[in-house]
């Protein structure tokens, strides 16, 4: 764990090194992923079944790639009532927030007499990748499928790996809550390739969203351009800005909540009180003694964790903006006031009783967020990821008279004669005097 103090002479050098650490986390799997994608494009279902047997130890045929609706119902019904109630509450809140995001179409007539407009339409088909194996991520299903559904996407195709043929009841229950019934028992780069290019069994989609391992991330990178993607997600991260009025254990637990994701995750505490920071570090050590994922969280904290001691909260805001973190917790007396100084963060969690875990499950805003400092230019998943904008222009004779001559002049300046003539011929017919 790194300890930085803004008053130290080498602070800028050490902070820059800490920030660069996020950009340096890469796993090079481009060549095997390229081979997998090529095989899927060339051999379709045959290659898809071969890779599933090799990587997931599951023998499937083109007829059994898709999980049947009977299987979905059978597995989803295994989820107990209390868990289903929690899942439904989360879905309701997520759907409600994303419905509030839906934009309105635009149409107006300007001073020149042209009617200008912009219309929003949804994508036709979206592919949703859900990690499988021992871990269950029903929240990923909700966070990716519900915005697409709210946006009006008619077809949502979901891929989830099922190692050794084991289906995850909670993931399938989440899919059922979202109205997703097209589900395939495949994973990895091969699933991304199948969604992007299609096979005899799986029709292609227009955009692929959802988290995955390094192979999935690299596959999304390589198919981008042929289809859209949400982002190339990196390791999870949190920056917590906290004063000494907080309970140290709560701050420690929030740091660990990110650190337990994986060994590459990053958790950072920014505070103005070195003594308080020390009590948080001690509390974190105590919690690690009993944490189920202690080995993962401990390595993450040791390798990538940091404490930054600042002179004041204005300086804290400047440093938080430089981190441009996926999650930013503000645990101060006036969190809203501090938040006005933040320009770069994937999502903010304001107040002493709003840990980032609220946003992971039941807050409402999306938990698919920009990582690795990409919050400098990117935003979290929303309905806008599943919508397109189409603009329109309507011009009558008077409108063309008003703006056409300027268009002719610009087209001629660019040397595009047909462009100029397509305007001037109409203007001539309307009695335009070129002077």
C-alpha cells in the first residue's frame, strides 16, 4: 500500500506514478482471440461447439447451444422468495431510473424557414455477455438488459458460459425478470464472435455489452467497428474522500469492497487527517482477518491501494479529478458541495451512509462504469447506449433561397462541382440571381 502526502517534495512524482499504474494494467491475448474469432467466422456453430467443449468441458450441439425456456423456468424457480424479492426490488429501481433518462425528439423551424429535427430510435438487436462459472452476477443482467429494454430494443440475446453444464439459477431468474429468453450456454471470445458475426444458430446483433475476462474484453475490442460495444472494462476502482468524523471501520469496509473484486482492483483513501488514515488502515487489516476473499483483497490493497493526505478539501477535489475513478465516495459534512468541484468520475456516492455497494445493486443508476481513468472522456452505461440519433432537414423554396447561396459558395471553395450544382440548379429554377 502506498502512502502519499501532498506536502512532500516528491508528491507529484509519486502521484503521477500511481495514476500511470492504472494505464499499465494490460493482458496481451490479442493473437489467440484473433484466431478464435477467425474460426467462428469460418466454421460457425462447429467451432463454437468445439471451443465450448475445450474451455467449459461441456459437449453441446447446434440444437443445444440455446437454453430452452423450460430450462430457464426450471432453474429460475429454484431461487427462494426472499432473493427473488430483492432481485425484483433492484430491477424496479434500475428500470425506473433509466426510464427517466429517455430523451425527447426535437423539431423546430428556424429563422430561415428550415424545419430541423432529431429523432431517437432504438437498436434492433443487442448481445449481452454475462460472466459464468462459479460466480453469479445477476446484477450484471439487470444493469445491461433493463436499459436496453427501456430504450425499446426488441431483441436481446444473452450469452453465459456454463462450465461442466451447470446453469446458474439466479442469473436465469434475473434474465426472466428482464424479459430475456434468448440465452445461449457459451462464453469467452467465441461467444463475442458469435454475437458479432452470427452463426447458423445465433443471428448477429448490433451492439455487445457486458463484462468479462481478458479474452472477452479483447474480443470486444477486435469486433468493434463491425458492431458497437459498451467499453473495454479494466479492473474495478474506488476513491474515497473522507474526514475524521467517519467511523474508520466503515471506510475500511468500503475500500475492501472494491479490493475484493480482483487482485488488480484499486482502492484509494483521500483525507486531511493522517492519524485518521492510520486508524482506517488498521481497521482494514483487522477486517482482512475474517473476509472470505481476504487473499484477493489483501493483494489488491498491497499492490494497488493508496492513502493520500491532503492539506484541504479543494486539493482533495483536484486530486480526485486526476484519478477520474470509476467510483467516488464523498464522506464529508457537505458532500453535495464537494461534488460540485468534481468533473471526472464514473459515479459518485454522497454521504456517510451511501457506500458504493448501494450502486452495485439497488441504487438505480447503472453500475457499468468507465474504469482506468477513462471517466475523463466516458460515461456509465445508460439508455443512450441503445439509442441512435437521426437528424432531419426540411426546406421549401424560401428556405433554399435563404441558405442555398452560402452552400454554393462553400461547395465551390471545396472544389465539389456537383455539390454546388445540386444547389445552384434549383436556385436558378427559383429565379436566383448569382450577381
